[in-house]
C-alpha cells in the first residue's frame, strides 16, 4: 500500500487554487465526515433519513403494474432499443 506524505502547506496551496464554491464543498464534506466519525448516530440524524416513512406520494402505487406500463410505453416508442 502506498503511503503519501502530504504536508498541510501542500493541501492549503491546492485549496487556494480552487474556486470559493469548491472550497466550501470540500469544507462541508470534511465537516460531515468528522461529525459522522465523532457521532455514530449521525446517519440516523441526517435530514434525508428523517424523511423515512413521511413521503406518501407513491404509497398507493402498484410498483409492478407501473413498471409494466412504462416498459410497454418504451416498447411502443422504441426507447427500449
């Protein structure tokens, strides 16, 4: 396994070359990564997981019938090929 020795100065130099938006994305990623490591329950607290069981828009949909309908529409329009 290759072990890279990267200094803090090298990382900062690379970060300075990125746009402000890219820097923010990296900081957000690192913050989430650190938070999830320090808090194992973070995954269950994540906002997307809080939606579990709350979205009911497709609750009454028959998934198999819907899939068959879409496939037949694809076959009719030639999109399946």
